[in-house]
């Protein structure tokens, strides 16, 4: 079975008055263009996971997510594309929204699960699919060593060396993959993660577990805007302005917060003049659809 996608993810310059004034060269790697639904880091995290499922002869992907999960949607679309069956456990009572519509459209079966049972994913999996020898467990958000392994390949694609890489963090799998890729290349690039969740320092433990070699990195934990999925009018204004000025869609959950952090740090002279900075666009632009009412149009 051919479990691959042709990766189209160009690195493009991101130019504006702020970066010019501060003497910064900023670029954005467009992982959002990899696939309309299996976008960004979600494809990279699924690649070796699907290969492992296939190697074990398992053709039913079982995974987990909230009602707005980009991972659920990406898994549904990847399953459809590569001929797997898919089931998604959705946290919370039954709802319908654009994300779940896309999951169902790609043939994913959804099982709504109360928050209490949702906590123990392995028990849920055993209870429903313990007897299904075809079922393959994929953790929430695609968090896994295979996930990080797929993300590390992003570094092989870079056309030059940067002083900094910026990336949004949820489970930290993408961060770990990028750091591992930098280590493999012996790269001096500093990794800067921007956690989308409050209390982002907990993430350090999760990232460290997935590192192939211990490494230093920076987490900018002050840009969660109240917590996961939370926004402020200031963040929404930034996103509106960014999209209208660049033609690049970003979302309020992940990439919006990460880019806000970069612009804010640049304005506060955090970076040396002449620094080269690469931003990873991790995709997930459909997250915008769950937040339309915040934009007040
Ligand atoms: C899922 C997601 C992330 C978080 O990735 P992790 O590997 O869980 O840290 C970041 N950005 C976007 C757009 C995402 O959809």
C-alpha cells in the first residue's frame, strides 16, 4: 500500500514594516498547503502511524479528540484516502459542527463520550474494540514517537539555516519532532514553542520524553490568551489584520497565538538585528469555522 502524500510546503518570506524596522528576516513554511484537510503537522504526525498500522495488518483507525479537533478531521480524511476504516471518540455530549461534519463526510464513525470515561482512552478502546483485531489505537492529537518521527522530516526540506524556528504547541509532538530533526542535522537553530494551553511548562516533560537526544529549547508560555481555545479581542484583531495583509489563513487556537507571540517579541526587541526566523504554519485553518462568532462580522 502506498501511504504517502507528495509534500508541497514552500518556504515564503513574511515581510512588513515591523520586521524591516527591527532588521529581521522572517519566513513561513507553508505546511498548511500539504493537504486541504490532512493539513500541516497532522499529516506529518500520521505518516509513520499509518505505516505502523499497515505493518501490523490493522485497517481500522481508532482515535480521540474534542469536538473541534483538527486531528480527528485529518485522521478521517487520511483514512478515507488510504483505505482505512475510522472511528473517533469525541469528548463530551453529542453536538454537530463543521469539524464533525467533515469527519462524518469522510466516513468516520463518531462515538460521543462523557468527559469522565474519555479520560481513560485505553479502557475506552478495550471496551469498544478489544475484540476487533483490526483496530489500531491512535492517541489524542496523534501524540506518539511515530508522530514525532514524521515531523522531523520537515527539517530535511529547509533551504537554509535559521537562527530561530517558531511553532505552535498542543501535545508537544510537533515540537519534539522539529527539535529531533534539528539535532540530527547538527543545526544551531533555536527552537521556540508557543503553547496553546495554559500552564505550558507541563509540556516540557512531554516534549522531553519524545526527544531522541536531550536538547535545549524555549517555550513562550505567556501567549495562551486564557487557555486552550480561548481568545481575546486583541488576538482576534491581530488575526484579522494578519490574514487581510498576507492572504495567509491562520486560526485562533494555534497559529494565531504563535504568530502573535512572534510579532510581540519582535516589537519588544527580543531578537538580535539580522536574525533569520522561520515560522512553521502547522495548518488547521478550519479551526476558524468554529470561531466565526468571535470575529463580529
Ligand atoms: C494540532 C495542532 C498543533 C499542535 O500540535 P502538537 O503536535 O499536538 O503540539 C499545532 N498547530 C495546529 C494548526 C494544529 O492543528
